[in-house]
């Protein structure tokens, strides 16, 4: 699922942790929300402790320019 703004800019997605910071293990750019969620689910299912702090995952939606700025590029 790709979301466009009124100006036609595509969004990209990345996974964040419980502190709203880029997720330590899953910080990558996803072109779709579905792909980001699928990776998060697969990663969380592999964790043996369901209350593990890294299991708190959110999704941040960014336009490509915002992604570069947030990554310091």
C-alpha cells in the first residue's frame, strides 16, 4: 500500500522502537506499509520473550526527503 501526498510524493516507511527512535534491528526503508508490518511481525514472532523491550515496534511514514534528513544524509 503506497500513500501519496497531494503533491504526488511517495511515502516510505521505517520501523521504530518503543521510544520512537529507529528500531535497532529493523531500521531500513520500506516502500510499503504492508512490507514494514510483515517484517515487524516476523521479527517479533522470532523473539522468545513476548515482553522483550524490542518487541515494541511502531511504523513511521516519511517522504523520501524526510528519510534522508532523519538519517543525516
